[in-house]
C-alpha cells in the first residue's frame, strides 16, 4: 500500500514538474512577446511624435499662408476700390464734358 501511495505521489510530483516546465516555457515566450511589443510600441511612439511635429509645422505653414492670402485680398480690395473710384471719376468727367458740349 505504501508503494502504491509513493507511486501516486511520484506521478503527482512528475505532473507538477511537467506543469512547471510548461509554465516556464510559456513565461519565456511571453517575455519575448512582451519585448517585441515593447519595441513596436517605441517605434509607434516615435512615429507618432514625428507626425505630431510635422502636423505642427504644417499648421504653422497653413497659418502663414492664410495671413499672406488675407494681405493679398486686402490689397486686391483696395485696388478694386481705387479702380471703382477712378471709373466713377472718369464717368463723371465724361458726363460733365458731354453735358456742357
């Protein structure tokens, strides 16, 4: 009877050792996967940082262009107002000249 109990105990110990070995292999695999994911995460973070910098630069460029366009539009409006004033003056002069002829 004690031999049978020892054999059962030995079988349980062997099962425990096998389970521990399998768990250790799984732990190693998970460590490797974790390291790989960590490297990938670093790469993604670096890419995100680069994209954020590029985005900030592009927004600054856009703002500069919008300011330039606003200045150009203001100049065009000024020119258009001068043109309309000159046209009105020309019309007035033409009207006055033809009126008194």
